[in-house]
C-alpha cells in the first residue's frame, strides 16, 4: 500500500506518526523545533526544491551541497527556536524537511549501513513501550520507506549516536554511495 509513496518527496510520515503522537501534543511541546548548543546538530537541513527556491529567513544556502541551513541565534536562555515554527506549528507544513517529517525517528549512518533509530529525547514517544513503537514501524513499513528516501536526503543524515535504539538496518548499496 505504501509503495507508491517511496519515490515521492512527500511520503506521509507526518500522517503516520500522528498515530503515535497527536497533533495537539506536538503543538504544545515544540521540543523538537527548539535547539540549544548541544543539539544544534539536529537543526533541520532543507534540501531539494525548497532549498533552491525559497528565501527562508535566517537560512544560509550551502552552494556545495545545495542545502539550506539555519544559523542559530540563541536567546538569553541559550535556546534557538526554528524560524519556521509558528503558533500553529511548522509553517512549511507537508514540505517540512526529511528529518522533521520523520522525527522522533531518524535515519543515521554507521559505516556502509543505514540505521532506523529513535530519538530518546522525544517526551511523547518515550511514553510508549518499545513494543508499541516496533509494531507501529512494522505496520507502516517505515524502515523501507525511510531507507528508500534516505539517499536523496543524504545531507540530512547523521552518524550514529550511542544510546539511540536501532529498529532496522540496511546496507548502503554501491548505487546509493
Ligand atoms: S522546519 Fe518545521 S518541523 Fe522542522 S524544526 Fe523547523 S519548525 Fe520544526
């Protein structure tokens, strides 16, 4: 059923993730859209057409990698809210970056492998059992969809970080390198 989404940019992770975390919970929390210096590496990487065509405020275009990255300007509490964050959530809607659509799940890399991991920092997901999360990932075939989309968002991938539970692994093929 989800095969048709694999090659599209707007695969419906956001819709699927709502099964685990309600929109209301996300809207109240905003944790994943606010950063301090320790998690600045999680700032969204805007790629594809959105990076090329939009003049996003505070977003610096990286010509070499064809991506846009926000330059954090921390407030007096040491926090930087993503400029795309509004009272009603992300202004990018369904065009939000790959990492944001997938979060709190993440595709990370370790050597020649993609890993589907889960951020241990999401307050809402941490209320679910691992079994619930595994069943959710399997039900929606999320690992395959995430891995199949990973190559076109390679600038948004991060090296594996200890402590992130791993739910699936895929060897990166020569074609994807
Ligand atoms: S791009 Fe949108 S979803 Fe991603 S961090 Fe910014 S406000 Fe949040």
